[in-house]
C-alpha cells in the first residue's frame, strides 16, 4: 500500500509540474509558490472537514504540531524556495538530476535518526532507480544554453538545499505521523504552517499586494488550482501515507521517478520528442522499482 501511494504521488507531482510550469510562465514562480500553498490550504481544510468532521486537526498534540509544522517549514516553505531558485539558476533538467539524490539523503537521515534499515536488495533497487532517473534527465538536448559558472555553483547549492529540505521534511513527517495519526491531518498541518510562514515573509518583504495580483490572471489561476489539487493536496497527502507505511528511503525513491513519468506528459502537453535513451532509462528505473516492490 505504501509503495503504491508513493508511485501515485510521483504521478500527481508529474501533473502538478506541468500545471505550475504553465502558471509560472504567466505570473512568475515566486507568486505561484505562495498562491499554490494558499489554494492548497483552502482545499485541504474543506477536505479535512468533510472526511474527519473538523476544519483543522483540533485533537492533534502539541508534539505532532511541532514535528509536522517543522516538516512543513523545512520541506515545503524552505525546500521549495530553494527548488524554485535552482530552476532560475540552472534550469529544470539539471535541478531534476540533483533532486534524484533525495532518496539517498532521506535514507541516510532516517537511518541516523529513526534507525530505519534497508536490505541489500532494497538498497540495490534504490541505486538502480536513481541511475535510471539520472540517465533520463542528464540527456543533453539540442539548443540547450550553457549557464555561467556562478549560476551553476549557486544552482547546485540551491538544488542541494532543496534536496536536504525535502529529505529532512519527510523524516520529520515520519516522526509526526507515528501512532497511526491521520495522514490527511498531517499534510494539513504541514501546509498550514508552511503557508503561514511564506505569507508572513511576504508581508515583511512588502510582497503581499504583488502576490495577490496573481489572482487577476485567470489562466494562471486555473493552472494553480489544478496543480494545487493534484500536487500540494492529493500528492502530499499520499506522500504522507507512503512515509507512514514504508521506510523513508524507499518512499523517496519511488517518488523520485517523477522525471520518468513526465516523459509521456511532456509529449502530450509540449510535443517533446522522446529519445531512445529516455526509454532505456525508464526501463532501468522501472526495474529498480520492481525490485523494491518484490523484496521490500
């Protein structure tokens, strides 16, 4: 069940990448980052009210709010801020290569802090999956411009910061979800705290009105709404289910298959050509996922 949740998460995040990419082209990535959290918060509050009978998890202990809140700040607010900045410096392709390291960091942090252990076959599955994903996203494309050395260094640092933010966020979520706590409540706490922090920072930097103006672009808001439903809402909810049920390293590996799943979507939405290398990399990644499923 946890493995399936992680793979569906990757599918959701693949779609949300398309939607948020479209919105970012219209109103900018910083606006999209703030607005998506605000929209996702509203969606999750309503969902929580319908499913669990209250708009917020009133019965959650202070300890859960602490761990899940920190997870939201580090993973969703800080981690995603680094992610969007990495896109600016080095582009989506190289950033995605760096993000493929997330399972390594997640597994290492979970091993050091939570004592989670993986079998040799599970470790092999992680390595094979990462190799397959990396093989796909590292492919050079015609017409791709070169980045300055300064941008490369800053982009790589931001990418690593995003990986660390996501990895630490997942491990903190695992801690906050202990004891069969509702994953829906967990993701709502994460989103609410992350949204609060993002908008407080926007207030102190004088960006509230500028961000709010993003609502005027209907096309952008349609993409943000769609992306918020499948990404920060459904996708992050399923990611919480995954990290609650299976080791963090395995969950992160399965979620890291997003670049592979983006291949057919890129063909459908942007008519991008899918190369033989991309197909081979996909097969390698799926083989690694199969190992995790069969022996995990």
